[in-house]
C-alpha cells in the first residue's frame, strides 16, 4: 500500500496562528481608525465653536456702542455659518465604520471557507 503524501495541506496550527495575527491586526486597525476619527471630530467641533464665538463677538460689541437715541431695529445680516450652526454640530455618520467591519467579517469568513475547502481536499486525496 503506497500512500501519497504532499506538503500542500498546511498545518492547523499555521492556520490558527495566521488567523489570530490577522484578527489582532484588524482589531488594532479598527481601534486606531476610531481614535483618529474621534480626535478629528473634537478638533472640528472646537474649530466650529471658536468660529461661532468670533462671528458673534463683533455683532454684540457693535450693538452695545449705539447711541441711546437709536433703536435696535437695524438689520444685521446673518451669515451662512451662523444660520447653519446646528447642522455642523451633528455627528458625521455614514458607511465608513460599517465598511471596515464588513471587510473584517468578509476576510474572516473567507479564511474559514478556504480552510474548510483545503481540509476537504486533503481528506479526499488520502
């Protein structure tokens, strides 16, 4: 009885070690991207707050320097940034975070399927 032995099947421990390394890499990447996104949102909100303060400061000082005889019914133009300040305070959402998660799930699923297929081929050839 002659058994044919090939080294193409791979080792279970090799698959597990590579899978664990890839999972840790994926988790680290998602964590890093999440931290960078939070920092960017903080910087944007700080910049928006400072811009609003800068836009509102000259308007208040010009109203307080009017003579007592004049009424405060003069029209002050409203800029775009003041009128749409509530929309800039909304958090940024979208498919970016979901896309990273879907890529991770797809990668893990494909690795498991490839492992199962190679295991079946190996068992059939023996």
